[in-house]
C-alpha cells in the first residue's frame, strides 16, 4: 500500500504528468488532424472545438466529483477517472470524423475531472501547514512538464508514425497507473470534512459569500481563457507566420514549457511559503504580479519578426505565468472551509473552463476563419490573449486588498 506522504505526492504528481501529456497531445497534432487527406479535413473553427471538447466533459462532471469527494473515498474516484481518460485518449486515435473525435475528447474530460478535482485536496491533507505551497508546487510541476512532453512527443510521433499512433502510445501508461492508484491509502480528514453535508445550491451560496474565493476564481477564469487560447494556437501561428515545420514548433514550445514551468512553479510556491501574512491574501498578491508580468510578454510575442524572438518572449510569458500555479490553487482551497474544499476546487474547475478555455480556442479559430485564415487573421484573434491576461492581474490585485479572508482550518496529515 502507498502510505507515505511523499509516496502519495509522487504518485499523484506522476498521474498529473500523464494527465497533461494526454491533454496537450491533441494540440500538438492539431494541424495534422486538419489535413483533408491524412487527417479529418477540419477548418480552424472545428479544430478549435476539438481542443475544447474535453472541457464539456470536464466542467460538467467536476462538481459531481467534487461533491462525491467531500463524502466518499477519493482514491476509487481517481482510479476510475484515470482509466476513463486513458481509454478515451486511445479512442481519439481511431476517430473517423469530426463528431467521433469530439465524443472521444469529451470522455477524456470526464476522466480528468475526477482526478483534477480530488488530488489537490489529498495533498492538502498530507502536507505540513508550513509546506502546503511547496507540496502543491511539486504536484503542479507536472503541468508544464506533461504539457511540454505532449507537444514534443506528439510532434515527433506524428512526424514519424502519423498522428493516430501518437494517441495510441500516449493512452497506455494511464491504464497501469489507474490500477496503482487503488493502492493509495486515504489520508485522514477533519471531522467536519467527513460529516459536513449540504446541497449543491447551499454549497455554491456559501462560497459565493466569500469574496476571496470569488475573486480567486474570477481571476483564474481570465487567465485560463488566455492560456487556453495561447497553447492551442501558438503552433498554428508559428507554422503560418514564421513558416516553421510543426515538429520543430512543437519541440521548441515544449522545451520552453518544461524549463519555464519548473522554474516558475517552484519559485511561485517557495515565494508564497516565505511571505508572511494571511495565506489567501499572500497567494492573490503573487497571482496579481504574475498576471501583470505575463500580459505584456504575451503581446510582444505577436509582434516579433522572427521565431527566435517569438520564443524569447514566449519564455518570459510562461515563466511569469507559472509563478501563479501553486498560489492560485492555494487561494481557491483556503478561501473555502475545510469541509467544502473538494467542492470549492470542483466549482473553480467548472467556472475556469466554462468561461475560459472552453471559449477561447474556438473563438480565436472563428475570428481567424472569418478574417481569411492566414497568419494576419490568426493574429487578430490572438490579440484577445494579452488583454485577458491583464484582466486577471486586475482582478487578483483587487482581491489582494480584501481585509478579511477565511482562516485556514486545520487538516490532518495522518493516514487512515
């Protein structure tokens, strides 16, 4: 059985790595899926919806998993979710039409919803109070690394073996990890977490009355809108504006994501743990700085005359963005009472995807299609991204001025 807090953290981090690898693979091979002969013959609007399709399953089921996670053993829900998303990744490689690809990606989202909603709450239970940001930073390091490998692996596999085989290869490891997840020993939760029960509407109403929670989520929505649009359309933009081969664009985007993700996520978590004061307010301050730095760098990417300069500013953009990875999730969790933290994360996931990266990839694709579908047309759509990064900074800065936040309730670090 997997009982040590560090072993539990390692397993959940590995699962998060595979999660993001599977999620970003479809972005890496998107231009190949669009081709009429070897792909599915999709236009910019359709490929935008393929990228966003998993969000339908993700945000529609995350509140359900959050509620179940507040009341039941979480490891079974996590194992089920991992198995579902892995099988759906394999099914993506067998898609024969726009409709069947959409269906497969929706099921990827359903599987990911259980894992993404519940894993941070387990980490919050096992981490010592003074190390919660660092534990979450380790967990979220898998986000840039998994995303990057999704780009790199997807680009290389589609180049040598075709885009369908990329999905077949990526889906396998998750099935083994789903079985291993059943060996995880559930950490203890507080009495209130185990016994507190309320309806979904009561939960939403209670969280809505907590300004720090509302502000944390709204800023997260704006950031997710921008990030979702950037990662979807950056490979297409490099191919059209700078005439790069897709495998090369994927390789450099992936490499930058690994380096900046590790550095930014680790720095953000350590920075938050070292700052004194209310942990929610501290986290929101770091998020505001992150957004304020990210916006101008994102704008600069679109005006660079060469791919080299594009990658320089993309690296600065991503380094700034990743500073907020651990702090924003800490702000979301700790601005809610302990008994509702899984639900608070679930509702956050629901909102950031419903109003964020569910919308931005197809919206930018439709703008590009309407404007002619060339590099200039795509750039017009991508102008939305620095604007919404700036909006996230404004929202979080406003939240950091809130004088009262929820005091962290004790969580047990033991194992039951």
